[in-house]
C-alpha cells in the first residue's frame, strides 16, 4: 500500500489543519444596486483578515438576487467571525456603523437566526438622535434611522452562531507564479460554496505564521519552516524543488462546510497538476494541542 | 377547520357575550360540554344550545353561522385556533385576542380588535367605528397583530393604537389614526378627514386619496422608504387576501406630524 496520497501527481501530506471555535454572524446588505451593496460590503470587510490584529475575520459570502433579500433589492451577504460574542458585537457596531450606515442607499439585515443574538440596529439607532423610528414586522424589530439620502433601515438584532475558524491548506509549488495560479483556482472553487469565507486578500495568505517570536511581545511571527528564502538557516519543511508556498485559510459556520471547502479547494489546486509545478498539499497546525478541530487531509479527500 | 358548527337559531332579544366560546375554552371538550357552556344574554344566562344548533365534531376551531350584530365579543382573549363567522359580528370582535385567526364573512361592529395583542382578524365586509381603537377608560388601542378589512372602516380606526397593523382595502373614516402611539394603518381607498390628528408616532399609509390633511403635518417630499417594501412583503405572506400589498410601491410622499402635539408620526402617500 502506498504510504502517500496523490492527486494528479500532487502529493497530499498525511497531516491536518488545526482550527478553533469562533462566534459568527451573517449580515445581508442591500442597496439600490449591486454596485452600492458591494461598496458597503467591501468596505465593511476591509482590514478583517485575522483576529490577531483586526478583531474579526470577515468577507463576502455571496451575491444575493433581489428575490433573496428581505426588502427585494439587490444585495450581498457577509460573514463575520470573532473569538467571542463580545468582540463580535463590538466589530459589528464599528463596521456597520462606519461602512454600511455611511454608504448611500444601503440597508442591513440579519442573515442568521439563533437563540443568541447581538445588537445591530438596536445600538446604531442612536445615530438618529431621537428621530429614529422603530417598526416591528413579523415579530422582528427594525430601525429606520434618518440620514441625508432618506433612511437607513437596519434590523434590531442579528443572530449569532457557533463557528470554526482556521481551516486551511498549503499549496507548495516550484515557483510563485505556479503557486498563485493554483491558489486562484482553489479560491474560485471555494467561493461557490455557502457558509464559508476566506478572509485574507483574494482568499490567499502568503505570510503563514507560527506561534511566538524571538521578539518579546509578538504573539506570532513568520512560519520560517515554510519560507523558501531561508532554507539553509532554519529546519525547513520544504524540499529543494519548492520555491513558493501559499495558504488558503477558511472560516466556516460548521465543520461540514469547512471540510467541503477544503475538499473542493484542494481538488481545484491539484487540477493544475505536478506538471505545472504543484508538488505538494500540506496544512497548518500547532501540534494538535491548541485547536479542538482537526481537519485531516487524507480523510477529507477520501 | 376542526371543530363544532354553531348555527344561531334566531336573533336574540339582547346582546350575547360570546367570549366564553373560544378555541382555547373548547379544547378537549365534547359537543355536550359545548352545549352546556353558559353565555350571558342581556341580564340573564343561557346555555349555548339554547341559542345555537350545534353540529359537526368536537375540536378547537369554531364556525358560527347565521351570525348577527348582537353576538358580541366573539373570539375575546383567544390565543390560538380559528373562528369563522358567517354573517355579521357584533361589537368587540376579537378584543384582547393574543393569537389565532378570526374570519368574518360579513360586517363587524364597533371596536373590533380593541386591545388586541396578536393573531389576525379578517373582516370580509365592512368594519364599524373604532376598529383597533382604544376603549373608553384605557390608554392604548390595539397592541399587536393584524386586522384586514376588505370593505370600508368607520371613524376613528386605529385611535391610540400602540403596535400591529390595520389594513383597510376600502375607505377609512375620519380621524383615522387619531392620537396614534405607534403601529401601521394602511387604507387603500379614500382616507377621511383629520387623519393622524394628535398622532405621536406610527405610520398611516394610503395610495393617494387623502382627505383634508391637517396643517400640522409637514411635507418631507418624495422618498423611497425601504421599510415599506419589507413590510408589504411580510404582510403579503399572511395569505392570498394580502397579495395586493406586494404590488405597492415604496416610493412615497411623506408628511410628518402631528406637530400640534410634537408628534413624530407620518402619513405616507404612495406614489
């Protein structure tokens, strides 16, 4: 029996991605046109790549047709993840308050129902300075906040769900160009799936990190074992033919969604094959002691 | 429908308090027990079987046939189930109801939906004065739920209403939404004079046939208010009778008031 798995000539390492429990919410942003919905959503999910320094991880989930939104207008759904409900609540207030409330023609609704909720419009309403109007429609409260182009309509609360952050896999390629090409294929495939986001720029991370640093106070630093330029100086995990490593990080609302995203993403990355310089697929973990969720590559790809 | 059919034998000489006959009270009873339920008729008590012929099966839902305006308080305080009234319904239809559905295939009397907190009342004919309005001695009118009137509604509909929705497909009387505290009043036909008199908050919506608008309302211009689309779509989900709401525009001329009482309510004239 072969000790390793291969897809299209690409070696799949017998390793796992280590992921962590998070709290998440889904927000539906609608506007007069998709253009303005994307303006708000892109601004709101900017600087939301990692909880290490951004407070939350967020990205667009998918585009919504008018028939899929509460007010019948074009929209976008956004997922936000954070390490605690309290931090998630703070991020929602800041991001919706500064990026959606401010964006012309937009409205914002909860896209998740759950027993646990966080304030959405219930806090933002105070911007109305007493002129805000509450409407209770079908058991849910909405706030109408007067703004200069009319009204900002915002649901009172948004549902919060348990979620998982940090699902990942690494693409090891001979050159940066080939690595990017495979990563782009993976991101394109994963973006078609619901309940998951890839919070890093373009869905791809080049600066994978390890826990700790030689510098006091830095919680994370470069994952030196996977950096091709310092192969001789550290205990490298890269072979002689690997010239670039790119990571896809996936946050999801549940275990199954992340498994599916990793499966689809790895298959897409491997579709380029060893002939186009993709040599290995690996995954990032911390020895299995930090995160309770282990996504084993061989199990996922069976 | 799962429950007894009560057919009025003859028009009673006095008003009958129908509040003991609710789906909540009938749950788990058989026809004999239903027949023995005491109803107040004027100054005396009568059994249900003295006033009604009872047929059908035991069950929580009720159909009242040959109904007349002397049958008052139908569905009072009900929390679930369904009451179907064939004929007229007297005053205080569905007062203080918290859930369930009442359908009247005829007209309803005064104060239908007074004190209502939840559920739905659908009146396929006309509604009398004080629809969903405050009762004498109380501070608030309707506090939740939805009332649909296919015909016209009388004066002072929605007076001091606090929450919920009233939808009138026909015309509304004068002083609609007077002293309104919150909630939504939609009148598809002609809205009578002095609409929104003394309103503090809340929304009155009409497609255009506004009577005399009080001078204490300010014209805010034509606006596209997104909450209208949301509200119309949600109300339309109640069933085919509400389907016309889906066709309404969210483009509206907004009049804010009543400034006479420092109010922050609104009359929205759909464009």
